[in-house]
C-alpha cells in the first residue's frame, strides 16, 4: 500500500509528465521595468539602493527561477524514474523561493510611492480607511504592526495585508 506522500508524489509526476510539452515551451522570466525612475523615491530610498535592489537583488530571483525551471524542463523530458522524481522534488525549494521572490518584488515595486504623495494616504472616508481605523486604530499603527509581524520572516520580511470584505488582516 502506498503512503499518502508516495501517492501524492506519483500523482504529481503523472501531472508533470502530462504538462511536459507545455513546460518545454515555457518562456523565460524577465526583470520588469520599474514604473518610476530609480531616484523617484529619494530621500526615503536612494537611487543607489533602488538600482541595486532592482538590477541585482530582483534580477537574482529572476535568474534563479529561470535556472530552476530550466532544470525542471530537462528532468521532465527524461524517462520517469525514482531518481528523476527525487530530482524534481528537490527543485521545489528553489522554485518556491525564487518564484516567490520574483512575484513579491514585482508587486512590491508597484506599491511604492514618494513619501507624502497622494498614493501614500488612505482615501478619506473609504471602506478601507474605516477598516484600518477599526482594526488597527490608525495607519501608523498598521505600519508598526506590519513591521513587527514581518521582521522575523525569511527574505527580509515579506507580509501581505489582506482585506476580507470589511475587515483587514495581516499575514506573514
Ligand atoms: Fe528585496
């Protein structure tokens, strides 16, 4: 009798084989353009840091994801065996880490704005502003809660602010 893990692994392998043709035509991930200039967020974030963070740090996730997916594509083209299955499973951390880093950074850039600009203020009277007030007390308290909650998370502390209907929750 197969264990749950073995059954799941075999099912994933079958699914993997079924999608191998799709994987073979997988496009390379690329570094997205920033929606503003590297110096747009000064003095809060310097041009140098933005350039480094975007062109080196984010690019490293993109490169790592492409390398992991290339390895996966090669494995998917091979005859299924316990060794190839183990190799596919061993790629999962790299796919998750680099894929997550790429997606998180792509969203992150779109959510930055110069300090004091309109984009950094809660729309007065909006349902979101009311929920933040009710659930955190103020925008400043929300910022503190985000920093506290995410400080210990791997990869410089990613967290997600999630709105569920009319309540706001913090996830890390
Ligand atoms: Fe980063």
